[in-house]
C-alpha cells in the first residue's frame, strides 16, 4: 500500500478520533475542575468587565486569571437561580415544601431536643435579669415554675411551628437559599447533570467517534478532488464543530417527540424524564431544600429579622401563661420593666432553641423523603420544554465555547495528519 492510499484511508480514522476527543474533552470542560485551577492576576478581574461579553463569560477570565473552571460549576449561582425559576418554583411553593416536612413532626423533634435544656435556660435567664428574685424564691416555687414551663412547652412549640408554616412564604426566600447553597457547593451542579444524564453523556462521547468516522469518508474523497494542504485542517474544523453541535442537539432536542419514519426523535435527557426526575428530586431534597437549610435560612437569611420577631412575639404570651396566676404578683414584685425584660430574654433565646434541632442530620434524612416524593412527582408532570430549559439554560450562553473548542481541535487534528502523512 503506497503512502497516498494509506493517507486517504487514515482520514476517517483521524476524523473519528477528532469526534471522540472533541466530545470527551467537551464533557470534561463542562464539569471540571470543580474549582478554578490556574493563576490569578491582581487587578485583572475588574478589567474583565471592559472586555466583550463573550470573553467575560470564559471561566478563567471570570476568575481574573489564566486557567479554567468547569462551565457548570462556574455558573453555580446561575444554575441555582434557573433551578428555582424553571423548576423548583413550578414544583411547589415554600408552604408546599414546609407542609411535606410535617410541622407536627418538627415540633415533636424540637420538644424532644429542648426539654432537657429548658430548665437551664429558664434559670440562666432569670438569674441574669433578676438574680435576687430567683434566690429569694423558695425551692418549691422554683420547681413549680419549671413544671409549668414544661407543661406549656408542647403548646408553645406547636404554636411556633404552626406560625412559621402560616407565614413561610414571607419568611423564606427559596431562590436565595438555593443560589447560596449551590454557590457554596458547586459540585452539586455537577451531580445534577452527571447523575441525571450520565448514561447519555457516555453515549455522546462514544457517538463522537462514529459520527466523526462517517464524516471522514466524504472528507477523504474531497481531498482527492481538491488536493490542497488547507483542505484537511478546514475539514477538521467542520468535523469538530459539527460533532459538538450534534452532541448538544441530541442531548436537549427536540423537546417534543417527533416521528421520522420508523425512528422517534427526542432529546436524550428528555427521554428518561421520569427516571431523571427521581434522581433530580433526590439531590434537591437531600442537599438543597432540606429542613436544615430552611432552618438556617429562616434564622440567618435576608428575612431572618421577620422570623425572629415572629417567634419572639409568639413566645411572649407563652411566658405569661407559664407564670400563670402568679403573673400580677410577679409583676408587682420585680417591677413591670424587669418582668418584661425577663419575658423578652426568654423569647429571644427561645428562637435559637426552636431552630437549632432542625440541623439534626438523621431527622433531616427522615423528613426529606416526603419532599423528594413531591418534587419527583411534579417533575414528571413538567412539560418537556420546561424540563429541557431547567437543565439547558445554565449552559446555553456558553455553548459557543464548546463549539469553538471542537473547531480548534479539528483544525489541530488536520494539521497533525498533514505532518504525519503529508
């Protein structure tokens, strides 16, 4: 076999390799590295704002340096925003999720956790606010106060959890909670795509070789008809670009099922919407819309002042009930201002005692199953268009990077073929 024949026969193999490597590296660029890897240059990040918008979007430039971060992890905040707008907001309101977490079960868990600490809390607050009163009170009266607090505790806690449920839409900003959590844990974005569409991504990588090989056959014939050195590099650009474009198209398009003769065309991610819904729901319920994250957002989020005020307001009459019939006498004994200070202190400290038990990992795991079922059920009912947008929107504006990457690799492969075979 002469060198010219060998060069022609190897063109489809090279173009197949272009397709495989293009798709493999394209998938890698989507997900890795999770955190920026490269060199940051002081002062470059502010200057990046002066560059064309598309250049600003390149992950390395976004970080103010030379390097790379996976496209999806670098868009974690945007992914969180889209996950809410395109998905979670359509799957349920904060009230729906809170209801699935079972407020009564939450109240019982808080009670089981707080009962042992409540005695110490009461003693510490009263001794701090009015030490003389507490030391002058006979032990029998102190025990009566503790007993009454313990008796009132179930009603107090249930009223607080009910009050949170009734006002959850005003107390909780789900969008900010999801954005903050995904930005802090960009690996969650990768999990969503890799676990929802891992099978399809592997297919796309392998398909790149076969598609590139098929395109290489006419490419070999073109080099016979147009025997110039630049034909192969330009053909490589086309093959690399087309392979990545087709890969993206096959994952997300068409959004609705279409018949083409004996074939059914439908986006690869979308074909398994029911199964993908279960995977997506598991990640969101176990790591994002959790009781722990909701409790943290209620206490420390942008609307936490409303939560604290609401719980404190709910606790004031509860303290009065705990003092019971002795309340007027206590007010006279310690003074109205001192009594109100004690009551306010109990209410303020009760806020943290109410929310802290929600961070219990085991309790979170048990309660997440209901949220997971709700999200999975409603995701299965989402129109294909909405399901596609929820997954694709985060990467849509960066798809040009993947196409450019394929074209550059194709150009390089064409030059390599020329270098080897002439």
